[in-house]
C-alpha cells in the first residue's frame, strides 16, 4: 500500500491510497462510523423550559451538539469501573441557565470539565422571548456510532482514483466548461486533463462527448477523504480506527484459538 | 422552525453557520457564493439551508399546549 497526501485544510484531509481493495477501504469507513468513541450529551434533566421548543426537541438538539472529546480521561460506560452506574470517569455534567430575550448558543453551556466543551460555540440551541427561561442539567457520555450517530466523530469516505482517457473530442471547450469540478483545460482544438484528482466521476463529460472521453474509477487505487466533525482530529480518527480494527481482529483470533 | 444542528443526511454540523448565511444573504450576496465560502459542499447540507424558514419567532408567541 502506498499513501500520498493530496490536500489538507480545516474541514478535511484527502489522501491517495494505492494498491488496495474496495473491501479494505470500506472496512475503514465503517469502523470510523460505528466503533470510534466520542462524547455527546445523552440525558437531559429539565428544571424549567418555557421556550417555544418542547423538552424533547431541545434535548435532541443538545444531543447533536459536537463536544470536544478527551478519550484519555473518559471511558465508555460499559468499560468503566462503576459498571454503568455513572461516575466522573464516564459521565460529564453540563448545565444551562438562561433567560430571554435572545438566542441561546451552545457556548453558554457550562461544562464541569474545561477540556470538554462545544466545538462550535455559535450553534443556536433555541431562541427565547422576554420572560422565557431555560434551566437544565445535561449529562454527556462517551459512546460509539453503533449506539447513536451523534457519537460518530466524522466521516471517512473514498472513491476510485479517476482514470480519464481523452480521445478525438469534437467540442473540447464545451466539455471543459461543463465539468462541475474543472478537471479539463481546453485550448482551441485540444482537451487536456489539468486536475485529475478533482474528478468526482460524474460522467458528464462522457455523456457530452458521446464516449470520446472515457472515465472510470480504479478498483485498486482510491482517494480517501477524512472529514472530522470536531470531536477528534483526523489523526486521532485514523489511529482510533486502526486500534479498533486490531482489537476486533485479536478478539477473533482468540476465539479461533479456543476452538482448537 | 429553527435551523437543525446537523445536516439530516450527512451529519455535518451546520447550525453555527446559519447566522452568517442569513446576514450575508440579506445583504444581497447570492446564496451560492455564501454557501461555497461557508464550506457547504454537499447538496444535502445546502438543501437544509435553502429550504429552511425561521418560524420560531412566530411560534414562540403562542403558549405550548
């Protein structure tokens, strides 16, 4: 397997992975989605809520708020010493007490742990009018995407590495212009591939050129995109994914050894 | 009623961008450029913004049943 960094910015990391299989890529995708632990609000106790949103709606919104996760000092409830009873090692209390008027933002949540706070402080939770009030105690836990998608730390997805063959194209300029990601460059009568990695395999150029341009995605080389929501860094996501896979494979081989 | 915290389809957190989007489109910028600059790439997230109507101001005036 050969890996090359393609681009990296605030929202996503793209890498080219060569010499592997779709099955392997899909394993990584599913592992990140379902087995990486991250923190999110799980239960909410309302003391007062005179806002326009029902308790359930507000609790649901709170649950979806992205919390910066500290995987070192928190444990999943099932793996915690307290055996799921709830202690400082597996649950974190956040409180919110606001009076209207105004928009209530996620940054107004008071966390007991300064390391675990909402990533996007300007997330609007609810809007209050004069005399409306919200007072609540929320409990955040560490869990995985298998339990609820809000615990998922982000997306990891892949596409086949684009393979583009340009034949005798009759209308190069029109095709270069219609490409949604500007893959081509057209000079008078020739169509050249300028930015191959931007291709999203939409096949618009294939249709427009009536087959003179051939596009396909490789089955052995892939463009892998890691898009974190903010709980974990892209590096932590990949490390966690590899660790989780190792754990699963070790557990499998343990079981197989027992059969002998 | 109020902008969803996350995109219903892909799960990307989007609510924190709504204030910016609303202010900039009200000033006359096109929704396309604003969404491009806010990093809403997929059409699922863009649809959340384009189809959203803020009704909470209206609804908040009435008592919950």
